[in-house]
C-alpha cells in the first residue's frame, strides 16, 4: 500500500498529469463481482443474492475517470486500514437497493453466505460507473478504500495532458525510481483497451458494413436500371408532347415528378422496414449507437442520386430525338 501511495504521489506531481488514481479494477477491463444484501437481511436460501461489481480504489479514482460525486463523500484520510469499513456506491446501486431512499449511512453485507463476509457502511453515491466489459449487462457498483482492501496487484489510472502514450516512457522512469524491483507492465491507453475488448464485435460490424455497402451499391444499380428503363419507355409520349408544343422544361418536370413519387414510396417502405431491423441488430451490443443519422443520410443520398441520374440521362437522350422520329418509335 505504501508503494502505491508513493507512486501515485510521484506521478501526480508530474506536469503532464491531470489526475491519477490506483485501484484493483479497470472499467471495461478488470472487474470483480460480490453478492450483496442489506445488513440485517437474511441471505437468500437459494444462494441467489443480488450481485454487484466490486473494486478497491484510492482517493484519486474519481478524478482520474472524471466521475462525479452526487451524494455524501468519497474516500479520504479518515478511511484507514483499521478504521470503520466504508463503501461508495454508484447511482445504479442506489436505484437497485435504495427503493427511492438515500443509502448514505446504510450498511451492506458482502457475500452473505460466507461466514467471513464483510459489512460496510455507505458514505457516498457517485454517478453510474460501469466496470463490465462492453456488451455485458451493466451491474450495480460498489467501491471500497484501497487501504482497507489492498491487493497484491493494482492498476494506475492516469489522466494525462495531451497524448496519453507520450507519458509512458516517463512513467517507466518513475517506477524505476520508486521501486526498481517492481515491474510495470501492460501500459495502454483506453482507446487501445476498448479496441481489444471489442475485437470480435468490431469484426462482425466490419463484415456487416461491407455487406451493407455491397447491398447499397446493388440497390443503387438496380434502382438506376429500373427507373432508366421506365423513362426510356416514355420516349414516344415525350415525342408526342413535344410535337404538340410542350417545352422541354415541362417535360422534365413531369418525368421528375413521376420518378419522385416512385422513389419516395420506395424509400418510405425501406425506412419503415430497415430502421426496426437495424435496432434489432444493434440491440445485442449495448455499446453500439442505435441511431446513426450519418449512415442513413448517406444511404438515402446514394439512392436519390441514382434515381436522379436514371431520370436525367434517359430524359436528355429522349429530348435530343426529333419528335417525328419519336412518333415512329416502335
């Protein structure tokens, strides 16, 4: 514990560090679970007590991750190894166990079916903290002081000023100065961590993206072919209208109006079917955004562009045909 306190103190003094904290957990990477029940409540006979994410952290954990304290206090120098056992819970925990009441001052028992299970007093409530990996169902979270539950292995969370990777060499130097016999390993930034734990999902998403792009191109080509054929079938009608004195602009407006009705009808049906299916596909991974307006707009732009070209190119070709030739068409 003294090692980590000294290491955190040295790192915090660096000009390139905005905040630093230590803990036995890393959100989205390292998480532990414990059964939890309110103190004085009999443990379930079926060993199915509610589970919560659990981690031991130091006083700088909130600042390192930018987490807000909503009620009570966070850990400080009062929470010593031989002091009263305390805990801070997140808003998800408060909603699960509080029944609308404040949890500050309430006591909870960890691992109620274990005779050695600890009892802690809640001293604060923070915003929602998800320790689970992306895609897993978020669980309530409880944090305890690292001084009261130290682990042989802990992690530093450093909020660096500027590019995080640039601080890694200096961090290695500080570790050697503090204790040359303690190894420092797995130094990563959170962008790398998230990419590693979502590798499978990203591969699937890339495949879906590739298939979606191919489907969009095929849809655009098919739309172009169908609408171009529809306009070319009206060459005789165009010739008759021009022979009767209709200006080219009126003919073009008529063609675009008819194409627009067909296009809007198809897009309305496609969006009505596509958006629910997209939500169903993204529902299996909670970290994926369900509403991606840019993708929808890009797909619509491709289809609208294909429809405009399919109308304009055959129409211009038809307008260059002499009306008498168009009247003899077929």
